[in-house]
C-alpha cells in the first residue's frame, strides 16, 4: 500500500514537472507577468521616471495586448505624453485606447483627454493662422499704415493665447 502511494505520488510529481516544463514558454506571457510589469511601470511613473515607465507600458501593450492591462497602459502612455508636452502623441494613445477598447473603464477619461487635446490643437492652429495674418497685415501696414488692423489681430492673438493657457492649465489639473 505504501509503495502504491509512493508510485502515485511519483506519478503526480513527474506529471507536474512535465506540465511545468511544457508550458515554460507560455508562463512568460501570463497575466501575472503582465501584472508584474504593470506594477513596475506604475512605480516608475509615481517616481517620475517617465522613460522607464513608457518602456514598460509599451511592453505591456505590445506583449500582452489581450491582458487586462493593455487599455490601462495606453491611458498611462497618453498621460505621460501630456506631461512631456507631446500632445499629438498623447492624442494617438488616447485615440487608440478608445478605438481598441471602447468598453474600457478608461475610455471615458480618454475621450475627455481627446476633447481637450483636440481643442488645444484647434486653438494652436487658429493662433498660427492669426499670426500669419498679422505678418501679412504688418507688411501691408508699412505701405498702408493700418494700425487698427494690427491692433485687432494682436488682440485676437492675445485672446487665443489666453484660451490656450487656460486649456494647458486644465490639462495640468487633470494630472
């Protein structure tokens, strides 16, 4: 009886070793590995080690796209891009999150960021257009002396800069 228990135990030990050995390649890709990588990335983010955090979040997104961490990694990448004032890149990350994970708990926040960033891009575009117009008016004013037009455009630039400043402050408060 004792010999039989020993052989059954030995069988289970051999089976466990076999199963563990045959799954070694997949063990590296389990959600617990994604979880460990996520934990490390969060620690880096909290310590403002943005490059390390970005690397880990990108790795989560690329290596574990079906894990429960992929959408969160995209959100964090968008956040880091905002902190580093890479607003167009941030839009890409938030847009990807909304597109690939529309039911994510982060989707609403990503849409909020997208709205703010899209407003910022539009205001920046308008500001550049007004600056270009001001350059043309200044050139013409040397010929026509249109100080009123210059003043109007400078006021418009000031207004747009103030709106842009307010949006930046709003973006910073979301941090």
